[in-house]
C-alpha cells in the first residue's frame, strides 16, 4: 500500500511509489514547493512542480508543518549540486503526481527536532510531538531492539519469562514504597514492588531453575537524572549456581548485546575489582576507570608530618590520600584551585591541600613548605608525578578522604575533558561487605538486601564481628554507573533468621514481613542466586544520553509529575469513601504550578 521513505534509493529512479507521513519542513519557491516528508523510517524530499502537476501543487499550497499526507510520484535524482549528504535519501527526491491531506495539524507548541530551545516540561506535556524527533524516536527503536535481543538470548539459554505481581507486599530494597489502598479490605494497603526479589526466589523454590523478566519496579525516592519513580529492570534468578555462573551468563549476554547493537567486541572476562580496592583507588563502589587520577594512599609517608592536621588524623586512625592531576598547572589557574575548595566542601571535605610539581620533582606552592625532602621524594615517586602536575591531598577518616577524592577525580575529569569519548569500561565489583552501620538509623543494615548470602569463608564471624563479614554479591559497573547487582541468596531458613536477628528485625517482624519467604525456604529450597539490571540506565549510557528520561517513552519530571496526563491528581470524594479513606489535609497546590 505504501513505501517507507528510506526504502527507496537511486536505483529506484523513474519508478512510481506512494508515501505516507508528516510534513516536516515546507519551502515555497514560487512555482516549486518542497517538503521533507517524515515517516518512522526517515525523511524523503518531495517536489511539487506547478508546471508538471497543477492539481497536487494547489493542494500542496495548503500544507503546514506536521500535516499528515499521502503522496504519489516518481523518484528522480536531485539536480547537480542540490544533493544533501546528511540524509540517507539525500541524492534523490520524489516528483509528486498526487497529494492527499489525511489530517491537519494545529500550530505547534515547538518545532520538532528543535528541542534544545524548549524546556523539558513543555516537551513532556506534548510528549507525542517530542517523540516525533529523530533522537527520541531512535532511542525508543533502539530500546525495542535491546529488549528483543535480551529475550532472544535468554530464551535460547532455557530461561522462563514469568510475571510477578504488582499489587503485593512491601519488598526490602530499602526505599520508600508506593502504596495502593484496598477497597475490599479497608485500612489495608498493597505495596508496588521495589523489585520482584521475593517472588523470584520463591520461583526457585518451585523448581523453575531459570527465571527472567523485563519488569517495572517502583521506588518512591527523590529523583535525579538517572532515577524515575517507575523504572525497568532485567531481573534474573537461577538455581544451583555460584557467583561464577551468574557472572558468566551476564558477560555472554552483554558481549552479545554490545556486538549486535553497537558492533563493539567487549573484552572477556570483564575486569573484576574487589570492593576494598575500588574504595581505595577510586573512592567509589562504582568506579569510572575510563581515565586515571587514581587515588593513592600516602598515610605511611606522612606519619611524622609537620602538618598537624595530617599527623593528628593519622594518629586518630585516619588517612592521607592524594590524586595527581597530570598537567594540572596548565589546566588550572590559581583562581580555579581556590574554587575547587568550595567544590570539595560540598563533597564533605574540611579543606583541600595541594602542591604543584616543578622541575626534578620539586614541590611548589600550597602546602609544599611543610613537606620534608623525604616525604616529597616518596610522594612524587608513588604518584609517578611529573613536572607540571598538581597533587591534591585529603587527610581525614579513610572513608571521608576516599569519598572526597573519588568525587574530586570525577569532577576534574568532567571539567577538564579527561574522559575519552565513545569508550565503554565495564567491570565487576565483588566482595562487598554484608552489613554496614547506619548512623541515621543507629543500627546495622544490609548493604544489598537481607537475603544476600554471607561469604562462606566469613561465616564463623557472623555473630562476633558482623561488620567484617563479606557477602557473596556482585555489581556490574559501566562507565562509572552501577548498571546491575545481585547475589547468591541464603537458602537456609535458619541462617536467614540469624541475619534478621543481626539486622534487629525481631522474629515477629520477620514473620509479619517475610514469613512467606521463610516458610518457602523451609520446604526444600535449592541453592540459588541472581542479578537485576537497570534497563533505562544501560540504555542511557549506550545512547550517550544524560538522562534516563530520554530513553523512556513517558517519563515523569524530577518532581515525579506527568505533565502529559496531569498525574498524580486529586480524586473524587466517592472514590475515597469507597476506599475508607479520609484525607488528613486538604490537597495542596498542584505540583505542576511550581
Ligand atoms: N532485587 C535486587 C535489586 O533490585 C537485585 C537482586 O539481588 O537480584 O536491587
């Protein structure tokens, strides 16, 4: 019935076709009218010539941007010198013989493909227009191919795609739940799942052995560029596996996706970093290894420092750590260095010590006059610092020093363009601690979730020294973003009970919240483990976008509002009554007016 714009080429010259689509650009050159016709495949230039077909020319006069048309004509080569190499069909055009307007279009709130001048709120309000832009359309088509390839790969590996409920009980990923009131059980609520964690474990108890699902998860968190209240996970679980098995199937999957979608061969096996090493060298459990600026430990060198801050911190069990910015003296002015002090204060630093490196490794400026020759020689050699570099020091608790320098290295890399474009660094971080102490909650909490298995070698320290116990877990990191994480699970209900105890979850509470899982584990649960990947975040990275909103068809704003549908919105009193709910406050100003 119709041909797609990008299905025709020079070899079709002289042939007749019908195209249907939208008027993208309209140019009236007197006796000639040009339009760029757009359909989902791409763009084709159409020419209406008054002298060749008067009838279609008269109809073409009425066209405006984004009118929907059907046009029939013959393909011809564009005249010498008028080809447009930026378009796939830039060497040809269609000489129109008949034109039918299928629908008109109101004046547009913004021009398609001129998104940079439009604020995001307006783009989201008219998302259907925004999605006509090439960038977003290509992102969504890529997304469709991405999920298709995942399904193809996992189905071939014997995984079953099984759906789990959205109306369920609170799951333990540690975020705030979205709640749904029950009409049939007043005062009772469903929680939307933060992930299918408990159900996928239960499916293992049922004997499915290999499960996956591309599934929406819901977390009521404060939003950032890489977060949405509802987002998509590729969720997987397998029985009778160890960490190496999960790692191996993941690597095969990602190698296949990168190869088929981007033509990139990922080097396998992927790099593996120990959690401690990641914190030590990159100050982060999701290190960006596309550039250097590795953090070095100088604590031993400065143990007897003349600088009281350094000495006192070290005596208190703290650390002195540093990063060296190659060629920093050329990149940063004195003012830039001063401004960095404010930047690191935002990262939680008390100050920022620095020195420049001069000829033959002499340290200059900053704190250089407090550094002895011996300290200097050792520092320069450990950092492999060269003439023109700048060294930034942090002395604090090990944790704060690493965190500050970790964020400083990212800041410097972005600001001074040290991140090579088009590079993908993928790696595993393993050996996470099982627990951490939460200052906020004043208790021990799980680093991943409470169903993560402790490392076997550390089991004997579980009760005596829980904070020293590592877990059987793994995170996958791409270009400094966590794109997936999972673990081998506890499949023994007694051990699970002990973990709840350490997490100060009382047996009654555990029964109330996760009783069904504990029960299931006691009926012959196989050893099992799994992983989940953030689909939106991966797509954002593969498409080189800055926000996950640009790879999601209908995302929400940073305030978790949907300008397209005006959700969330107030509801009728009768609906509340049916649910047995009375509002404690009258609804405030709608979020959209902020
Ligand atoms: N359910 C976990 C999460 O969403 C992932 C996993 O352990 O498989 O973070």
